[in-house]
């Protein structure tokens, strides 16, 4: 993590910004896998907490395609947190371990996990730092968090404006925010977490044989000529418990948030 406050009191300071860019480059990982492979590899053989696993509506459920269902099949143990009681009841009836809890609250499940997955949740909540604090509370000392969220700089959102003939760029109407990479660095710092990796899976959907080879080649060629945020529609952030020396003091967080 970059302690930009030690470099300047100005959050727009050029030297601090360039140091941040250098750090973010150092933790960037472009991976020759699909998004789902990345998630499953992260969860495989681990005790997993999946936050927001209900995915809005039971219509998203299918035995083969449902994200949490696939995590359950590879994890040592999988617990889901969901705020919607109807979704919790639906999935509990199917035998899944769902807990009806607000993941921005001070609740404690009384369990600690090797891995926490937060798939496209942070852009929906009122308080992202509270979400990360809840996550940290349930993380083992050597545990890790994988968090995904839409990339606000992806060209597809500008295309939506043109296609739908809206004056303004629209997101999902339930979203409360966009979370860029520098935003996530600051949110992690305020929650006392370490931003340890920016992960970019090259494939969105699984492909095999020649189709896979061509898809990977095409994406890698695009990355050679275009900024990385113009190529991917989603961010995947990996976070972890920080070394004690890098944890922000409560007083610093309060000053920063003021």
C-alpha cells in the first residue's frame, strides 16, 4: 500500500499519484483464465464466506450456472450472507448454508474464514467501509478477500448511452457508486486492509481448443495497444489482512473521513 499522506497533504499531488501508479502496476496480474476459473481457484479447498450470494432474484438460480452453487462444489465449507430474507429462505430450502445478515452491520457470525468472496456487492451498499470492516472481522489472519465490481471506465457504459439514447451514462439503477482502483486503495486503507492484487482474467466465458487460443491472442493484442481499463468490464481486487505496521490508526481514519 502507498501511504500517500506521508508524501503530501494534497491528494492530487503529482508525485504521490505517480507513486500510487507505480504501486498499482506492481500488483497487477493479467491471468490466462476465465472470471469463473479465477473465483473457483480462489475458493478451492478453503472455508469460504460468500457475501451477497443471493444475486438479487431467485431467477438467477440454476444448478449449473449459479455462482454460489459452483463455489460450494469446490470449497471445503461455504457460508453465504444475504440481506434479503426471501432469498435466504429459498436457498436454505435447497440445502445451502445461508445467513440472513446485513454485511455492513456490526454482526459477528462467530466464524472465521480462509477466503471471502464479494461479487458485485460494494457498488450497492450505503457504506463500503462498513462492508469491508464486516469482511475483515470474519477473515482469518492469513485469509484473503476477492472483490469484484464494474469498471466505470469500460467503453460499454458509454455505448449504452448511445444505444439507449440517454443524455447521461447510466449504471444499474440500484448502484450507489462506482469504485475505481484508487477508490479501492483508499477504502481498503480506511478499513485496515491491504490491497494485494489487481486481477484481470483474460476470458469472460470458457473456451477450448482453437477458440480459446484465438480469444486469448485477441485480448493480449488489444492490451498491447489499449489502456487496460478500456479492455476489461470489471475489476477484481484481492485484499488481505495488513502487516501491523501498515494498519491505519483510528484517529487517522477519522481525520481522513472528516
